C-alpha cells in the first residue's frame, strides 16, 4: 500500500520522530511525514523526554543545515538516544566520538581512518566482499530459497566485512553484533537493553584490550592503525579512540544491514524492479543509492543553532535544537518523482541523503555502497524471483532502525 494512503491512526504525530514504536510501521510513518512536508519544511515539537526541538523535513532544508556546520554544529547529544546525563553516569568518562566532534578536532580524528575508506582502499576490498556475497548465495541455495533474509544474510555480511577490517576474530562477531543491537536498538523489546551505554562500556573494554595487543604487536588491520596513531604529534586520546572504535564497530555494519534487508523487502514488494535488475545487472550501483533512499536506516541527527539564522523559510534562534529527518528528506516530492516507488534506475537516486552531507558525510558510505551493489548483483545472478514468505518485522528505534526479520522465498535460477 502506498505511504500516502496507509492508515496513519496508529502513529502519534506529536512524537513522530521520538517514539521508537512509530518506526515499526514505515508506511504509516511516511504518510504522516508527507503531511508535515506538505504543510511546511520545519516543525516545532516538545517531547517529554528530549525537550524542545525543530524538525527539518524537506530535502533542501536538511541540505541547507548540513552545509553550514559552523552555524549548526553537533553537540555531545548528536542524536536522541535517551536521557544522556543519566546514562552517562554508567561510564567512567565523557563519551566522545566523531559524531559529536566538529571543526579542526573532527578533521584531525577523521583523518586517522579516512584513508581506509577512500575509493582506492575500498576497491581493494572488492574481492573479499564478492567472496562473502558468494557465501551468502550459497547459504540461500542451502536453504532451498526459504529463509529470514534479515537475520541470515543482511546481518552477517556487512558485520564480517567491518570486523575483518578491524581485525576482530570471527568468533567474537556474535558478541559485537549483540552489543551493537543493544546500543542502537535499545528500545526494541527483542534486541535492546534498557541502557545502551552499558553495551558501549562492554565494547570499550573489548577494544581497550585489543588496542593493547596491537600496540605490543602491530598487524595490518585498522585497529593497529588507530592504536598507533598520533594527533598533533601525541598519542591519540584514549577516550576519543574508544569513541572512534564504537562508531566503526557499530555504524560500520548496522546501517548497511538494515539497508540490505529493507532493500530486499522493497524488491519483494516490487517484482518488476527485480526483473529489471536481472535484465540489466548494471543497475546495481545506482540501485544501491535507491535502496538507501528508500530505507534511510539512520533516522536522524541533531544540530544546535549557534546564531539567529533563517533556513527553509524558518527563523531559527541561537540555541535551537534542530533534528534532520533523513527518511522524510529522502521521500521529498519536490526532489524525487513518485518518491514512495522504488526505481532502481531513478535518474537522481544519488541525491539521496541517507549517508548525510557535509563534513559529517558517512565515513563508510563508499564501503556500504560497494556491499549493497555486490549483493544486488549477486541476487540478480543467482535468483529468479523474490516473494514475501511472511510479515516483515521492524526494529523499534528512532535513531538507527530497519527491517529486523524478513521471511522471503527465493526462486533460484
């Protein structure tokens, strides 16, 4: 059913962006978000947990804010992840990540790892990714084509890629997956925990030990590069280093897995698009952008206005907290024709904002695009058709979320 005709009674419009349960029915969510866009680009909200904020729902509005990081910087609360001050008490240090850094500090810390995610470096991973996709196709064949795609393919594939980059042993991958889910899906009754910072603390403990090992005996992995890096000629601050690992080890796979599961969910609902992909596998690269546009696993980031400024015909005041809604921006009718329809050949699919924009553009965007492209190409080569074999289930999460269970039936070639 089209997002514009879906019954939206179950969605609380006043908590559209902050109630995790709203994101378990994305058709209904997009229906409400579309109504908001039709009435204006910026909307005021006052949430009992997160306080007062302004939500930017249009594509151009999100771009305009993102292009001005000096006016709209991040803060330590770069996203609505809970009551920060109370959860922070569970950690013996102030959380510090790339997501909450700005300006020169952000540039210096990002530079430590950016070479590992440049196109030339990502191309060297192509063979490894292709092998993992081949393993996934073999698993699909072993199941006879009936499986929970989200759990059996979309989760392990990108997880394995980033863990191998970091040098995390394969036997530790289930633990890292569990910690990531507890952090990003803390509101989900199946996957989450009451306090995502507890999971963050466990992840920090793990990487503190791994850093010590890599400093004693450096290897060729990304962890060694980080462990032995310097900032302004001095060893990297350990707290910032742990924040860097937390982002890489969690966002490095969770968002991609949700894009993959959501993308296959869309292909099952749009069989003509999968036929089109089979006839022209060259659509896979553009299709990766369309998958991210349609799924937008990162639901928002927040910024804080540093001065009075007019953006998207709204007068922001210094101190205003601003939520950038990526799922809404990626379905903006002013930019994307028939935005709720999947179109693997969409001419402006690359305009999607699912990986952000500006200095905080997703560090792993090139890697994610390669992984999604390889998966689409693999499916086009190995599968005749895709159909739903049960109801898809979505995580309850307003920061990072997506399809967590996807029963599908593949007709194999």
